[in-house]
C-alpha cells in the first residue's frame, strides 16, 4: 500500500528546517537534497520511486528555501559548512545512524563535504554512498556567474501561470517534464510578495554564498577524502559540470580507487530532473549494490 509523504519541521543549528519524509516505516534511509534555488519537493518522483523499494527518503528544504526559515545571518550561514552542520543535526534528530545521500547540484556538494569528513568527522561513517546529480568538486565559473545573476534577483509576476512560463524556460535544461510536473514544480516553488505578485520561493540573499565564500564549491580535498561508492549523473549538455572535470574525477579520489561510476544523461543540461525511469532505475540499482 502506498504511503503518503509526511511534512515535518525540525530545529537544526537553531534554525527551523522543513523536510518531507517518504516511507517512514522503512529502515534503510536516503537523504535527497535539492539544488541551489530549489526545494525538497523536486525530489518527489525520486522519493516515491525509492520508498516503493523499501527506503525511507528524507527531502529537506535548505535554509532559506521552500518552507525552511530564512537565515538572519546570510553572510555566515549560506555556505556549505553551515549546510553540513544542518545535515548533521538532521541526522541526529531523525535518529539516522547511516544513510545514502543523493544530491542535485548544491545538494551534491553538501553531501561531498559531509562524506569527506574533513569538517565533520563523525559524518564520514554515517553516509553509505553518494549520488551526485550533475555536481562535481569544481564548477565552471561562467555557469556560476549565470546562476548568481538570475538567482540573486528573482523576477516577480502578476500570475502563477507567468511564473510557470519563467520556470519552464530557465529550467529547460532539466529535460522532459510532464505538464503536471511543471505545474507542481511551480506551485511548490512560489511565494506571494506583499504587493500580491508571485516570485520563486527562496531568500535572494542565499547568493551571498558566492560573494562571502567565493571558493565554496571548489571542494577537491573533500572529494579526495571520500571512501564510499560514488555515482555521478552528468547532464551531457551541462554548462556547470564540464567533461574535463568528470575526467579529473575519474583520475583521483573515489575515481582512482575504482569507486566512481559516471552515467551521461542525454537530453539534459544542469541538472537532470530525476523524474524518468532512465534516471531513477540506475540510482536504485546503485543503492542496492551499495547496500
């Protein structure tokens, strides 16, 4: 029998963090962490797919996104180190001893920092495997500049349908989504401004990460320290994760130890939406092998 997801609120590092939990009755756990300007609801298809296969799936909204609290200290807290601290406290509060980690973009970087154990040594043994959805230890600067430009100044629209049209354009690299999936993406990513217009559901100050922590996504030392299996889904049209970076990943860290598997995802850029069988089935198989 299908189990509906549960919405939960936790206090982590003194901040209210919202999570959506799927398959709460299951013992094996997956953390599914979204990308920079997104929310945990992006992981709905993935979470439903995995929970039907015996996994408890936790999908957080990062600080400043979705239904989680906005940071009162954006220059200090919108960074990978603080997000990793939130993750560690989330593990504690949900009584998670070990979990697989699946992260899109920023979510993958948080998982890399946690799994490497350089900042939080206790987290190293708590992560069983790491799936990176179009994320790498080094990102193309031109793409970072592009993301910083649009994410720091989110547009506002009179209607939700206008916002949906915007999302369909800016997230076209996600690949194919059904009309219903585009509608859900929009409705779970919308907040209304005091003047009545609608805008994406995140704190624009989260781009302080790129200003106050300009090298935050240069994390080779964390990647090199990873001792668990790693799966990387690479959007072949991605302008953020370049092919030469993927080759470097194969030559060092988990790649040098034969623990890295790379899957090129055709028809996608940054980042695959994790909503079709061609993307979901390899992830499920990877988790089973890692178990």
